[in-house]
């Protein structure tokens, strides 16, 4: 068990940059897509009045164990769902995809475009994406096309090797 684990300040900074303007006292519907101990710790601490839906890929014991051992908050629900196979019935105020796209390539046999289709079909007004800037598994040209179609990039930020985008979707 990792009792000494703490969220990396670089990740904390980039997530704060993207999500600081949301009313964290309000009860929001938040989806942590590809959840992990870092993103879920950040979200549960920032949005204490919200229940966070934390989604991990089925069978990802590394993430599941990391969350169970390190996220001490109780304002989240952890589920194992493949984004490419789930039907979105819920609407969310915010969806966070923290290092999700690069990780999706490790687990999904689907093409990157199908993962992007699934991500951008999630019914939400705001989508926050954080990735490693030079991750070869992320097709940034294709991601840019998706971000500029029926969406508006509200913020972009860079911290060390990470980049982040806050996107407002016009789909609800």
C-alpha cells in the first residue's frame, strides 16, 4: 500500500489550470474517464459536493488497486467500462480525460478515431483533456479536428511535458 503517495505537483497544476473556474461548491455531474489515483484524488478533493463517476478499462487492476489504496474520499463511484462499448445515457457537467487517449491505445484494439468518436459522443458541456505532448500513440492532428468541430477550445495549458485543453461542446 502506498501511504506516502501524493499527487504530483505538475499534474495538480495543469488540472487546476483547466478546472479552476468551475464552481466547486456546487453539486456537479463529473466523469473521470480512464480514472486513476491522480485524476480521481484531484477531482474528489476539488469537487467535494459532487459524486465523481470514475471509469476504468475492464480488468485494469493497476488503476483499480491504485485508486482503492490511495483515494481516501468517498464521493466517487468506480466502474469498469470500455468507452468504445458503452452507450452514453447520462449527461455530465464536466468530463476529464486525464492521460486517457494514450492509455486507450494500450488496452483497446479499436483505431484511435473510434476512441475519439466515443469520447466526443459523451454528453457533456465541458471536456478537459490532458496528455503527454509527445506521446506517439496520440494522433494530435486528428484530435485537433475533433476539438474544432462543434466545440470551442476555452483554455489550453502546458506544464513540463504535459498539455491540457478545456473544450466547451455545443452538443447538449
